[in-house]
C-alpha cells in the first residue's frame, strides 16, 4: 500500500498517514472486515517507522473507521457508510462519480492540508484556551472582538484603506459577509452586475435571494470597462460585485487604470461596489483596492483568513460606512448571535505576534515556486493560459489540442478532479477553461494528467 507522504509538508507525517488511509477507505470498494496490509509492510514500503503507522491506525480506530485485533492487526470497520458519506464540499469542483476513488483536487478552491501550517496555530489555540476564558464560553460582541478589529485596521492601512473601528465588523468567513450584504442591502428583483467567469457561490447566493445578475466579461486586468459602462447606462443596476485580486477562478488581478475608471463609473451612476478581496494576503505586487479609492464611502470591502490560515476557524470581515455596518450587524446578531470569539481571539493572537505575517510570506513564496512550474508545464502541454497570474492560488487555462470530453476522460483515468465546466458562469454556460489550483498541480498525479493531454509532445515534463 503506497501512501502519499510529502516530507517537505508542515503537516505531521502521522497526520498524512491518517489522511492517506482515509482516502484509501473512501475509494468505495474496501469491504468491511478487510484486513489492512501488515504494519511492518506499510512502514517498509513508505519509508516510515512502524510506530508512526501504528499511531495513525490507532487514530482511525478512535474515529471508528478501523478495528484493531491481536495487537497490530487492523481491519476495516463496519458499517463505513455513516462515517464516510459526508464528503468535503468544494465549491466549483466537479462532483465525484459514484464509485470513483477520492480524486486529486486539481480544480478545487483551497490549499491542500499538507500546505497548511499547524505549529503557530496550535500555539495560539493553547495560549487562548489558557488565558482567555471569556472567549471559550461567551457570545461575541456584535461588531466582533475589538483586539481583532484593531489588527484588521492595521492590515487595511497597508492596503491604503482607511477605516475606523466602528466601520469594521467580523463575520464567520467571507461567506457570511456576502450573505449578510445580499440579504440586508438588496431586495428580490434588484439587479446587480457580476463578473463572468466569477465566484460560483456568489452566483448561487444571488439566485437564492432572487437577485437578477447582469454579467460582464472578466478580462486579465479586471472587469471589461466598456461592457460595464453599457450595462450601467442601459440597465441601471444597484450594485457591482467584484473579486479584485487573484480572482476566483481566473487568478487575474485588477489593474490600476481599470480600478480608477471602474470607480469613476460606479460613482457617476451611483452604484454600490462590493469588493471581495479574500485572496489579498496572497498578493504582494502593485495594485490598488477600490476601497482605497473610496472617498464617498461607496465601497463595501470583504476579507477573510480562510485561504491562508484556516478555512475551519471561519473568520472574515466587512468594512463599510457606519450606517451600512449597523444594518449588517443587526442581521448578523439575529441570524447567528455573532461570530466565534474563540476563533477571533486565536487569530488576533497570531496577528499581534507577527506569526501570521510570516506564515503568509512563506505561503506566497511556495505558491510562487509552484506557479512557475505549473505555467511551464501548461506551456509544454500546449495549454492556453488566461493572463498569467503573478500570485494567488489559481491559473485559468484550456488545452489547445484536446476538447472537453478528451480532457475529462484523461482526468478520470489519472484520478484527477477538475473544476466544473459551468459553475463559474452566471448563466451556466459551458466552458473549456479550467480552474487549476497551483498548490495541487505539481503533484505526480497532476503531471501525469497534463502529460496525457499532450500525447504528441513526449519531450514535455
Ligand atoms: C472569491 C471568494 N469569496 C468568498 C469566499 C468564501 O470565503 P470564506 O471561506 O472566508 O467564507 C471564497 C472561497 O472560496 C472565494 O473564493
């Protein structure tokens, strides 16, 4: 049994063994009662110590996925279905087909667990649980933990965004921020402008609230300004949603000139701008946020720590004029009684100590290296790339040689999960373009897939 162990990863090896075994169990054709290969053999094949394999198996016994007999003989527990059917949900990635092995998430939207860092986070969690009893047990204040909001303001200053403490509200991820904005500031039947391709969960949210979407094309340097101007003139939408930097799914970022022109247009037509900047910390180059240009305070700015620190902590925030924040806060308290003070306290601790800043610096470096390799690989395999992103998680690309059906067949053979071919279009149009997550694309499995898509270029890779 070959496990997927990355020795450069910051995730402890035991945890990686646990994750690999769970993947193996999820493949669907492992019958309850099946005996795992002997611990000695798993350890030898994967260059691990036996103690490490035993510890991983014992953790799975605790989870009810394995049973131990006669010391170190491990068997698949039954029934498995209840424990395994709640697969992780990934926006914008294709659904798994019945019986398919747990595929490699080339098209998924977040960092792999092996890229996440645990030490600083574990330290902050211990620190908060020892020293901050209130955050362990109490509800949060409506705007969110003051210490965290102060840290967020410091971060905003680096992006040249001016905000007072009462103009910042924490949320449970950017998802809650978008949800509160949509249901508080808009009514069913309102029209808003969205980018195409764009963030698929936003489209679902707008559909849920019966808000009409008017789509404009996303170019490599931001929304298509001519299309925007035509829409503003003719259809008089109430707002524009934009994912400014390292956009999901294209990886592209807002150019300075486009930002200025867009901002002028929004002001001229009285359109509210919702700027979603969840990939901000993965960006270092030049660029201006719409919220930084906002003298009249006509921009609602959304951020998150899901993409860098942890998607599980669920910490995001909104920056907006005080009167907008006060409306959002009321709905936040009615619908959720506030965000998690514990998660906010852990994050505030990491921001204050500087550990978060160093973590994102390491992530950016690692992503930059991976992106260079991926762009080379795509070039070798004769894929077209949208705007060659300089940062962030995504590259948007399509094969010049093979059609959608051929690409999907290769993906299935190589055990690769691709992004959806319709989800990033507000009107569900099918596309050949794929969202490629660079953190997944350097793996052997992904290389094999790209290689298979360029059969006439054997020199590649
Ligand atoms: C553009 C965009 N906005 C918002 C979100 C939601 O982020 P969070 O996990 O903070 O809710 C995502 C997550 O993929 C995203 O890509």
